[in-house]
């Protein structure tokens, strides 16, 4: 029986009978203009990408197919399997309102794009330095459990969200607090964030029929903190 993409699209449909799609937010990546023209490395002091070299658009909600890499033989054989790696299947069309429209990620997916699994959460302890590496968190925070400093100058000091600091997307915004560079731990429940890792497949089709795309993703915190020359989108 030939593969029918329209039936696969409906398989992921959140309003369909089977509802097998996973709700995610797709964040399209863009290379930051702060990159060195010769080496391609980002500027450490850039206040737009915060020295990462890549910026991301606000998330677009999609329902996609998400599967683990447990059965991916070639990844195991070549030592590329990372704990938490997955494959994401992008349909040609997705539901918008009462009908289906072309899925934007199908045509625009690129290296270092991110997928936020907004239906899931996991406990994370983020070890950070005030106003240094807390400008771009490697986690999408769903709930703050605690923010605490434990050192000789500040023995077990806890800070209050909304009074001492605020979470602004992937950034901690301080309202005073300790001096710059102070180490602290931010305990959170976070939505898993996956980053596109492998090369993006070309348009797949059978005859005149476009087929869904598969992309390989890894946990965002396993990506290099600064993306160097030749590795950006």
C-alpha cells in the first residue's frame, strides 16, 4: 500500500482521532552578525546573542512525530549516539484552525534550530554566574523551584522570584542581588530543549508526492556553549 502523506498529517493532528503528535515549539535559528568575518567565531561580548553566535525566533507551536534513537543502528556503530537524542518527523502540512496548511518547519528547518517539548518537564539544576552566563540559559523554564547561593560570604542564601530576580525567556534578570560573577544554583522544572544536530535532508518525494522529513536532534545542553567557525547556520 503506497504511503499517503495526508493520512500521516492527520495522524499527528491534535484534533484527530489518534492524536499521536507531540506538541512542540519550533524556534528558527539565525546566525548572529557579530561573527568574525575571517574565523566565523562569535564576539564574546555581544549583547544580542550573548556570545553564542546564534539567535532564535519566538517559538511556533507545532504537533510533530518524536521518536528516540534506541533503534538507530548507524548512530550506535559510528559513536554518534548521545543520551537523550531523538528523531523528529515534520509533516508536509499541519492543522491551522479548521483546516490544514503547509507546515513552516518543513521548508525552513535548518541547523541549530530548536524544538521545545512543551508537554514534558524535567528537574534541572543550573549552575550559573550572575550577569555572565545567565543571559542565555540552556533550558526553557516551566517553574522555578529555588535560587540559592552557598559560599563563605553568603552561607545558604535563597532569593525570591519576582522580588530579587525574574525569568525572561532564556534569561535571568536580576533586580539588584549579589555582585557580578557570583556563582549560584537555579533549581527548576524545565521543558526539554532539542537542537537540530545532523544535516538537514533534502526534499523527499515519491513521484509528485512530497514525503515527511526526519531531522536528528540532541539535548540543547549537550551543544557547545559557543558555536565556532564553520558550524553555524
